C-alpha cells in the first residue's frame, strides 16, 4: 500500500507530466484560458489516463510482450515479439476510449461538452495520455501500479492545467507587453511554474 | 525642506509634456512622489479618499519592517565571521565586517534591479514600480553572505524582468519576485547557495577546529537516511560543544538568531518585530503569518507521531525557529500581490505553505530549506484557491437569498 501511495505522489508531483516531461503541451496551452474548461479537460484526462493505462497494460502483457502469444498458440510462438505494434495498439485503445468518454459527456453534461469542443477528441493525441502508457511499460509496473500511475499522472496534469488557467484568468488584468500577449506570456509562465514545481524533484517519500 | 520643494517645482515643467526631458517624466515623478506625498485631491463627486497612503508609502513600511532584520543581519554576519576564525572582536568590529559584506550586496541588488526598472518604465511609459523598493531589499536578505556580487545582479535582473516586468510590473506578477531571484540562483548556481556558504570567512582559511558552518537544518538532514540515530537536539548540542560554544544551537539562541544562515533570515525575533510593524500598519496579513506557523507546527506535530527518522522526531517548536520559516512567513508569504486575495483563501494558503515547508524539509534531501519553494509553489496555486473560495461564497449567498 505504501508503494502505491508513493507512486501516486511521485507521479503527481515529482514526475509531473507537464512540468517535468513537458508532455501534453498542446491542450495544456490551448484549453487553459478559462478555469471551468480547464477543469473539465483536466478531469477528462484523469479519467482517460486512469483507464487507458491498465487497459494498455493488459494488451502489452497478454499480446504484445515477447512470448505472450505462447498461451494461445503454443510453444512455437515463444520468440514472437509484437512490441513494434505498441504505438499503434496504444493509440487505438486510447482513441476508442476517448470516443466513449466523449459520448458519456455529451449525454450527461452538454454544457461541458460544448465548452470542451474540439479538445475532447484531441485528448486522443494528447501526448501525456500516450506518454502515460509508454512510461508505465518502461517502468515495468504491475497492473495495480499501472492504474495508480495513470491516475497520478492524470492528477498531475489536472493540477498543472488548473493552476495555469487560474493564473491566466488573473492575467487579464495584467499589462503584458504587446509582443508577449497570448501564448508568449503563457510559455514564460509555464517556465516559471515549472520552477515552482521543482520543489519536489529529488523527493523520496 | 522648503528648498527641496522649490527645486522640484522648478524642474517640473522640463519633465512634463513638451518639456526637454519628457521621456524621463516617470523618473521625475518617482523622485517627487518618493519625497513628497502626491498632492492629488479626489473629485468632489464620487468616492472620496481621505488617506494619502499610496503604494510607495506602503512599500516603505515593508522596508522599515525589514530594517531590524537587516541591522541584525549585518551584526550577525560579523559575529559569525569572528566566531568561525576564533578571534574575539568588539561590537564595532563585527559591524564593520558585516557592513563590508552586506552593504555591497544591498547596493548591487538595488542598482541592478533599479536599472531594469527605469529602462522599462521609460520605454513602456509607466510609472516606476514601487514594488521594487521591497524586492531590492528582500533579495539581499535571503542571500548567503558569501554570494558573489555578479550573481546577485544576475538574479535580480532575471527576477525583475521575467517574474515582474513582463507581466506589467508591480501588482501584476504571479510569483514572488525576491523568491524567484533566489530560486533562479538555487537552480542555476547551486554550489554558491547551498552547502557551506552561510558564514563569511574573508580571506581567513584557518578556522577553529571542528567548525563546519553546518546550519541546524543541515544537521537535521543528516539523520534522514536513518543511519544516524542520534536525536537531532543532541546533534545540535554536540555541534555546539565541538566549536566550544555551549548553547550555540539552543532554542533561545536560534530564536534570537545568532546562528549562520542567509543574511536576514536567521533571527526569528527580528522577523516577529517586523511582523508586528506590518500587522499594526495593516500592510501584512496576520492571517497568513499565523496560518503559516500553525500549518508548520501542525505538520511537524503529525510527523512527530509518525517518527520514521530522528529529523521527524524533532520537537515542533524547533521547526518554527530554525531556517528561514519566520522570515518567509512574515515577508514572503504576505506579499499582497502573489498571496491569496480572499480572506478564507489566506488561511488555506498560509496553512498549506506551512505544511509544504515541513514536507520539503523532511523528505527532500536536496533542499534543506523548504519555505522558499513552499511559498513559490503556493503562489502558483493562490489564484486557484481564490477562485474556489469566491465560488463557495457565491453559492452560499445564493442559498441565503430568497427570491
């Protein structure tokens, strides 16, 4: 249990998807103008990551891994390694899952659906989702750990995007130099926020 | 004082529109309002402003509140210097050595930052930002006395430029300017701002035997990995005994602040005097200061109960006075621009700073001092906290309203 909590805390703060790996920047920058939208996207990312990580883990372990096919087709498949299909499979899983989430949100919260607009389908290509799955494989986690890791990474992304969104709402009252307005200042901000997130780097819980 | 007014009045037309030095209008304005309260009168109709306390005077109050820390810091740098090299010295000698170290840092920080400030205000045609009065003073106070001057200049320029001016100046920044300067140095030149840098030795290399310049936090951090099972308090005593200064790291000595550390942060007592000034004049929020202390006390109390290593078992009251916690709570966390703006938000904000400080201290061996990063981290989330406090407020009032 300690390990799981440790892993979650680590993936939220230490290995933050946005501020440590700089993944998922596109939606992070594009959907952070308003806090309510950012909130919705953040929660969607938590949701998607928590479920795609274990799903992809199952696929990796049971189909793609070297020798995984043995239990279905017998010994002659011991040397078959389908790792090269990893990217393809993971994206397919993520895409179908996002489609599913989209339908759920459309049904239950049309306002949120309206405000997320194009960005919900774009989660499919959100690098932090795919990154979550690939990191999870690299780290050699178990199924439970993979779920925890996915959840933690999602929360990390959520924290990053809502913090930025709240700041950007406040930034409306700032007098930013003309050339920097919009994305320019947001990139600078991201750098500064990453500096603040360095609080946790090297921390061992 | 009349002649000063006369000079200003005489020069004024030159700096106004179509005058010779029109471009430097804001520079002149800064000097004028710095010396005299602006003679604005509010309009007959609409809101009336009775008090002429403007940003400049507010910021000056903060600078005044920092003076005890600065003066004590100057003496303490000298005191630690002579302590380390084993000479006894008079009060005056200590002050002289301290001034020699501290004043150049203050000067560099004000000059470098002031330059950026003036360039920006002249080009962007906005008044010179008063906030710089405070940042320029805060930066030296959170630097170790051995910091190279060029680094002070670099950090100040970086902080003023990236953390403040690009957002439009005082009142619009997101992160605390002084802390950004320190964090910048911390990550850019770690060797100059961590380890054995807290005492100024001058050109003396002959230190008294056993002297390592270890701060209480550094001593505590040695027990984190669990190999050292001595009580941290007894480590303090041991260290005090090795350098022949009984009670060097005793509770009372650390409270007064006669210990190595950043220039202005060692003395909890002086910080509290500063806090008193800030609270009485209404410049700083007592809620934040109090909740930072409560938060860190609470968290260290919890870790006392957990007690995985000796550093966790350190009595909570020690945590309040070692390191820069008091300084951070009084001068950094209360920064009205970057702190939470709502009243409930202030409690949450301060409390989380306290909690985070202790967590960083106990769990992050890379950074012995937690308050710096804790405040910065909460700066990031202050707008988020505010947003939800306001939402909750709205909801409560909507519920109360009967239409």
